C-alpha cells in the first residue's frame, strides 16, 4: 500500500520551509472534508506521511499550505500569496504520491514526486 508525503522548499532563501501549517482535505463532490492538520519540520517535511495504510485511498485531495505566517516569521513581505492549495488525484493506492511545493512570495510550483 502506498502513502502520501510532501515537503516545501523556499526558493527565495534556498532553504527548506520550516513551521508551515498544512491542512489535508478529501474532496467529495463539491465539498471538502478535513482529514488532518500538521506542520513542517526543520527539513521542510512532515514527521509522518499525510496519508498511509488504511487512510490511503483513491480519490481527489487538496493540500492547503499556509505560507503567509511562514513569510511573516521570516519578515518577508508576501502580499500576493497567502496560502497555496494543490488539488490532485490518487488513482492507484499501491503507489507512493509525493507532492512537493516550491515557493516564493510571488510564485509556486509543484510536481508529482515518488
């Protein structure tokens, strides 16, 4: 059985993004069902997978990254992006899904890692 993980890199500073609040939602129709909340560690990663074992199911999900408080703590003005929401689909529960986020105050990028 697979798992869902993430990490955040700050491309402005060239460092992992530490202490970013993350919320995970499962999309059911047009509704978002909150699954869990966590925070990144000093490596910009979560201490545990966002989903694993029986909780890891096929379907539509959203990861919400609250980057405004991260940049505020760094004393970097971030007037454009307050949070980043990535909607994606898990289509095979036997594979690992890694959804990294590369951020700056004015842009972000993501991809499916392994």
